[in-house]
C-alpha cells in the first residue's frame, strides 16, 4: 500500500516538498489556505541576486504539481488528530484528510511596519514598504515610479522590524539587506538622476553574489550608503519626508529630505504556524520561529515522530535555501515512511 | 540692547540639503574609484599623518561625501602623499588622488574653504 504525506502550506517550501515526494512515489496531499499556490513568491517581481523573474521559479514549482498530488485550496485547518501513527487533518468544512506523515511548510509573515510608528508608515503618503515596492514593480513595469511626483531622492531603511528588541525581534531577517540593494539598483534604472541612499547598521551580504551586488551598486549605480539607524521620519508640508539619523562614520547627526522612503520589512513568525504547532506540541525558539529536533543534523525533523518542517517557518531564508531545505525535508519524510523513525 | 551673555550654539548636525556637494561630485568625476569605498578604515589605520595628528583620511572622505568641507584646505595639508593608504585599501581606492584632485579643485572652483 502506498504511503501518504500531507503538506500544509503551498509556498516555495510546500510546493517543492510536495513535488519531490510525489516524484519519489509517495501520495501527496497539499493544503493551502489561500486561493492560489506560491506564497510570498507570487508577490515578488525580480529576484536577487540575479534579478530573474519570480514567475520562472513559480513555473518550475508548478510543473511539479502533477496528478499525483491532491490539492486543497482555500482550506482552513480546524484540528489535527493522531492515532496509531496516522494523522487526520480536519478542515473547517468538515472534510477529513489522513496520512502517515505531516510536513509543516507554513512560512512567515511580513513585519507590520505600522508598529515602527516613528517611521510613519500608514500615516505619511510617501513611506512605503519593500513588499509594496515589489508589488509596484509587478503591476506597473513600464511606468515611472514617481509619475507626477518630482522625485529626486529616495531613502531605503534597513532593519525595519528586525534587530529591534523594542518590537520583540532580536534576530536579523538576513535577506532585507540584499533586497534593499537590489531595489536601489532597480529604482536607479527607472530614475537615472535620483539620489538613492541606504541607511544601514551593517550590510549583511552573506550569500554568494551578494557582496558583488553591493560593489556594483556603488561602482556602477552610484548608490550611497549611510551607516546609522533612522531615529525618526517626519512629513513636510509638501509631503516630502525628513529623516534623522546619526551618520555613525562621521560621528555627527544628519538630517535630509527624501521624496520617497522605503522600509525594508523583515520576517516574523506567522500566527498560523503557531496555532498548528500548538496542536502538535512543537517547540519554538526564543525568536518564536519553530525549531527542528537538531539544528545541525536533523534540520527537518521534530520531536514529534512523523511531523516534519520545511522552509521559513524555521526563520528567514532565501528561495534558494528554501528549495534545498524542502528537498532535504522530502528525503527525511521518505526515509521515515520507508524505514520508520530513525 | 542689553547683553545677557547668551549666544546661539551652532548646530553640529549635518544638514544634507543645505550642504554643497559640488566638490565631491567633481572629484568622483575624475577619480571614480572614490565611489567604492566601504568605510573599513584600513587607510586611516596605516596613515602616518593620522598617527601624529588628528587627520583621518577615511573620515575626511566621508565628510566630503556629505558635503561637509569645513577646514578642508587645512586638513589636506596634513597628507604627505605617501600612498600607503591606497596600498592597504582592499578596494583599491585611490585616496592619494583624492587629495591631489581636491587641491586642484579648490583652485579651480575658487572654493572659499
Ligand atoms: C520583501 C522580500 C523580498 C524577497 N525577495 C526574495 C528574492 O528576491 N529572492 C529570494 O531568494 N528570496 C526572496 N525573499 C524570501 C522569500 O520570500 C522566501 O524565501 C520564500 O517565500 C519562502 O517560502 P516559504 O514557502 O517558506 O514561505 P511562504 O512564502 O510564506 O509560504 C507559506 C505558504 O503557506 C501558506 N499557509 C500558511 N499557514 C497556513 C495554514 N495554516 N494552512 C494552509 N496554508 C498555510 C501560506 O498561505 C503560503 O502560501 C524575499 C522576502 C521578502 C520579505
Ligand atoms: S538583513 Fe540587513 S536589513 Fe535585514 S535585518 Fe539583517 S542587517 Fe537588517
Ligand atoms: S597618502 Fe596621505 S592619507 Fe594616504 S597614507 Fe599617506 S599621508 Fe595618509
Ligand atoms: S581603506 Fe579603502 S575601502 Fe577602506 S575606508 Fe579606506 S578608502 Fe575606504
């Protein structure tokens, strides 16, 4: 009899885990709460580090969604039960789905920038988030970003909602630095004459090709970097934004006017993940992301036999890292289904 | 008017909008390597002038980027044009040329600095 795995969450991690398990001959059920697959990937335009279209990645993942996978969209899970090594996932509409293994791939949420009130998101017109900028790029590719506005200067604020104990997030979101540099270059392409500033504490360009992007941003695109965390942003009567920062490399406070302020919002653990983790008694770390049973050796297993983790519900990660993690998860699940618990 | 001895303290803040960036733009136009400084401080760490005076070539450049040119003419006199800064710079920024071009520019642009 063939074994079944239920994957919860149809973002990059869930789609890749599902596709991989299916290719290994395991029956897969994929449950997604939204109306379509893809998760956050569907909101991004071109991806760092090479600025390929996000659609290309989605197309690849979608190809893996063949007939062997039962897809449940718009599905809300009301309970998860377990008896005799079998899991039963109960949906809100009463349907019951059962399996031999369970993979959580419920991803992350974006930090709600309104919580950093001093930056004025949701209050001032010209303060937007990095996610909104992606949406703009997706929808208005041909148009000038600042049509009508006489935009001359753009500020990009790093670490919004990350590395900030005041909002409860001590961790670094890892990918906002590179996202900021990527977006700075993209804005420059739209507006060759604009002055573009990144306000950063450290530039964490940790992965392959990232540091080179930083170099390119300076050398080729003339992006300027000011080390210092914004203390506040205030709106001028003409709707430009006055930012205040310590330029820590000169040791002097600095103020400047920008026409547009972009907030690089970080990753936060999603309440949905927490809810499901609660049903299964899974443990979370001090950062509130879920913890596998061994971060070095068993990054996809949990202390709960038959329950596995894939993707950014364990913390910030790029798409490339998420794909690798999803494949590792699939292998762990397959091994469990063939050999039982290790 | 009666004087109470109060004066207005000059603001230390860099007012980027009010500052004049013509000089750095001129310098960058001639020596584009200036752009790729990543503010690591190796240059200042090795600079002999910086060991004996409060001169910091790294900070001078950063201030110039912000359009801060106060005391610039006096500051650049401290550099001996030895070139050690460029030798240690991991990005090969030609700081010696920065100083040379500033000298040039100050005459050319008739900057009253
Ligand atoms: C602004 C920004 C830009 C980025 N740009 C890039 C980039 O250019 N390149 C790159 O490599 N990475 C980028 N990333 C990172 C990228 O978004 C993540 O690596 C990727 O989305 C992780 O996928 P995931 O499947 O783990 O999570 P998600 O994308 O969050 O997917 C989780 C899925 O699970 C579903 N779900 C959640 N709870 C439930 C539930 N209870 N029941 C059913 N379904 C549920 C969600 O609806 C969602 O579809 C960016 C991140 C940010 C914040
Ligand atoms: S990746 Fe950069 S912007 Fe994001 S939290 Fe870390 S240091 Fe801050
Ligand atoms: S060239 Fe000038 S700034 Fe550079 S090390 Fe020599 S004295 Fe210092
Ligand atoms: S050594 Fe080079 S990169 Fe480092 S601060 Fe000096 S000029 Fe900049």
